[in-house]
């Protein structure tokens, strides 16, 4: 079994940056390993659609298909792993529950390492939460480069 100690440290460092920058949530949206960020944080890949939520309070949530959920659970990195029947409503429901005001997403105009969220996945995600929530989106390039530097990546 893979050792997730490194990834646990990375998640801790990300949480500290979220607090420092007053960003409520770092949300990684992926499908079939489309976002390379998942190799760094959380260190767990998905075959199906997946989402990883990291809050500034230190809460960690994984949203995964029945096929992927076991790997996400066995990593020991998450407070809660939610197996979805309907991915879109599960992600939207968790967003509503967390009610963030500022959300960091994995997009960037200046840092390719922080630009793993595809335009198609982003538009699909936005379409499914439209009118349900309002929050400011910011780039993960505000903190990921510093976290990578500290963790020698």
C-alpha cells in the first residue's frame, strides 16, 4: 500500500495557506486523472469523475465513484469520502453544505502547474451549480507554488 505521509503534509501546508489567504475552500475537480494536480495533492487518482475538497478549517472531503472510493478511503487522507450515485448533485450538495465565500480552483494564466482544470470540466461544473451558490473563484497559483517549494517539488 502506498505511503501517504508526504501527501498528508502537503494537505496540511495547503490548509495553512488557505487560512493565511482567507480562502474557504480548495476544490480539485477531476475525471480520469485529467488534473495532474492530484499527483501532488491529494496523491490519489480517480478513474471516474472525482472531486477533492480542502477547507481552511482543515476538513477534507473526497467525492468518488463506487470504483474509486476504496482507494480514496484507504489513503486515510480524508475526513469523509462520499460515494456518489449522481456526481453533479453530490458535488453541488457538498458545496451548499460548506457554503464557501472564496474558492480556489486549479486554473492559472501564469503557472502551468496550477492549470489542470480543463475548460470543459469547468464549464460543466459551473452549469450544475448555476443559481445555487455564489462565491468568488481564485486561482490555486496563489499558494500551490509556495507549497511545492516547501515540499521540494
